[in-house]
C-alpha cells in the first residue's frame, strides 16, 4: 500500500462511525446516510493532497460531509436541514445509525436527541461529542460564529426540555 493511502486511512477511517451518525441525522434515511459517507470519503481521498497537517482532520471531514449533503439536497431540490439552526423539533426520528452514540448514551438521552432538528443534532455532536471549538463548528457548518453559539444554546435547551419529566 502506498504511503498516501496509508496515511489517509490511518487519519480518516477512525471517523467513519461519527460521520455515519452525522449523515443519518442529516439525511434521515439509512441508504442516503451510507451514500453520503461514501461520497465524503471519495471526495476526501481525491482532495487528500490539499489536506494540511495543521488542519483538524475531524473538521475537514465533517466539512466535506456537509458539502456532499448540500449537493445531495440541491440535486433533489430540497432545503438542507442545516439551513436554519433555529428549526423546531421534528416528529419522526432518523433511522438509527450504527455509531458511538448508540453504544455510549442511555436510551432516554438518545430518544430526546432524536426529537431535535437535524441541525441541532449535528451542532450538539460537533460540540459535545467531537469536541470541536465554536470556530471549527462554524467552519464545518459554513455559518457565522454567532449562529453556532445561539444554535448550540438552543439545541441544549431543547434537549434539556425533551429530557424533563412530565408531559411534553
């Protein structure tokens, strides 16, 4: 195996489950999520020579995923779920994605997380699971820093409300 491919695999393959979870939250469809992850890896490999070692590999891969998702939405002529970070809760949860969240989080937290809009799910994943900075999240999502801060606040508030005992 050549050095380029070896380095690519070593740095990007550990992110596959996280990318799949994010793709499932965005696409709301298991097949589309798999396609998005494959497209992300294809695009990343093609652009591997442009990756700089001072870049955050997670941020770089999630940015490529976002671009692949937006392109999919354009082809289908639908509005991307990331268009508004202030979107209301959604009724139908996305199909379960095999990923570290399902393995690590309690069922009640997963159910509450899935009541959030795809945009809020993604911003929570990037901030609280992937531990990206606000600036890195803004770069990944292609939005202003203030939108990240308010979107994350809104997502955490909605998640807290969804976890609160009592009628919803």
